[in-house]
C-alpha cells in the first residue's frame, strides 16, 4: 500500500457535497480546519500539562493493569472484571504495536493480515457489489451498514504516535473513494446501569466486536484486489461518515441517533477504493426533538453538554474548528470519567431515543417523535421512570436468573 495521505481528492463534486451536507445536517464555516488527533482528549491526557492529572493515568491503568474496584454498587471486582474482559479482543489488537507508536484501532488503522491481492476482481455491477459488501459486513457481525463517499475533510490532519505523542502522518493510501460504515449495538441492559464499571462492558463489547468485524471485512476487500483500511477511532472522524452513510442523525448528546438502536450504537469503518454505491443521508427529526429536549443536559453530572442551538463555539482544543454543531466540553466530560475510573454514558442512558425499536409501541413513538407531538412525548418521558439508572445488582441477578440451555 502506498501510505501517502491523498487529502485533496474527493470522489464527489463540490455541488454534490453541499447537497449531501445539507441532507445530513452537516454545516461547516470558513474557519473549518481538519482535526488533529493529538488534540483528542484521550491523547491530551498523556501530553497536555494544562489538563493532565494522576486520575487520568489511573483511569487508563484500571482497564489493563490495576482495576480500581471499590465498595460502590457497580464498581466491585466482578464489575471491573466483566468490563475489562469485554475489551479483551480490542486490547489484543491495540496493544500489539503500541510500543512502536501504533495503537491499532485508536491511533492507527488495524494492520492488514495480508496485503492487497495482485489480481483484482472486476466489478461489473456496483449495485451487486454494494449489496454483497453489506451482506458480508453483517455476516462478520455488523448490526447496521451504510456507505458514504470518502471525504478528505474528515481525515485527521495528523495522527499521533502512541509511543511519543508526537504528530505523525495520517497515512491513508491514495485513491480512496468510499467508506463502509459499520454500526454495533451496545447492550441495553448494561447501558441502563451507567454510571458503573459493569456498564462499561457495553462499550468494551462493542469495541471488541468492531475489531473483529473491521479486520475481516477489510481483509475480504483486499483479497478481492482492492485497497481497504480497517479503521475504528483512528485515521478519520466516524460521526460525519455515519451521517453521510444515512445511518442516523446527530443529536445534542454528541451521538448519532439511529432508527434501529437510537443512540446505543458504536461506529467503525472501512475506507476503500472498491467501486460502491453511496447511500443518501436521511433525517429522522432528531434535530427538532433535541431543540425542545434537555434531558441529557440536565442529567450530565458535570454540565458538559451545550444548551441552545448548534454553534461553532470551540470551548477548547478538543473540539473541531469551523463546524456548526452541538459540542460537549470534552475536558469536563473526560475529567468525570477519570474520577470515576470508568466511562460514562449517562447522556445516552437518559435519551428518550434510547428504546428498543423491535417493539411496535416504540416504533409508534418514533413516528410521533417527528411530529409536533414531540413536546408531549418529552413531558411523558419526564413523568415516567424510563431512563432512570438501574442498579448493577439487578443486572447480575438477571444473569443468574437465565437458565443456561
Ligand atoms: S458522558 Fe457523562 S460526563 Fe460526558 S457529557 Fe455525557 S453525561 Fe456528561
Ligand atoms: S436527551 Fe434529548 S436533547 Fe439529549 S440527545 Fe436525547 S433527545 Fe436530544
């Protein structure tokens, strides 16, 4: 593979890009600049003396070295044991090149198990190939799949070395045209227990599943003789691609709300030059809903979420420049995670879109959420017990009550 960033080439015209942005709810300004991965909060915790503190290192250590179990419900040894085990597949890949500065899935793409085949399968029908890739992505474990055009705006300006935390080339091959975006559902019963260590198993599990899906799908495409970069949090922002791939709509809690899982989903991607058909973005009524809902703002323990309409205010260097959107204060948010020694997703748990849309009643709710009845839905939500934290002990009791077959 030729690892030189082809950041200036987009497979769509400027007019088409503008149309797609409007359809996806993406707004940029003249101040737009690509995001440098060095400014991501997880990386700043290692090099930025303005924010780094011992609790942040203790947070990272609690995943792989010294789980900080304690008396509080949801933070016992079993809770940390489950959380950390859920991360194990992702950890296996992210740690194998870490000392050389390559933290796969986080600071660098998943490294190929075999290079691009020398013979290239001819693509006679883009439609057929697209359908095939989506089916295979699901065979490999993805819950939802969409395809967006490659867009150099979302490629990181720089990647960061996990050994030195210095900037390095993002290093994507030239000629990329498409991004296959993969969504993995987070377990609802675990999410209900946020904040707790056991809830973190919902995140860890999704990361481990993503790793297994992305590494297989990207290898399949390389075996066909086309380029494929398996990517999780590395290389490029996932959220704009999920929006462009028609998987959902951006919300105030900084998550993409999908019609299948609401906000309870994690995204990864495969960047490729395989000829594919791009999906169209679709709006679900989330923007209008968030305009009148404040549940995530009210529930955030450190008040890290913004009120008011989307804006391009940059609270600190961990926010992308020149994009009009709802942006959290990442310093406050990650500071809370560090103190907790576990990830937080209270703003996901309390979101009214966090429902199981397998039930017809929730599909009816979703239909009304697009209408002016949304105000009533929020009032009902506030009166009900939905979104309240469930004790982790209930989750463990549930595990015990299921008789293995
Ligand atoms: S993850 Fe937790 S701390 Fe961060 S914005 Fe959401 S509720 Fe607030
Ligand atoms: S809790 Fe309300 S405001 Fe926050 S993301 Fe969900 S719908 Fe939007």
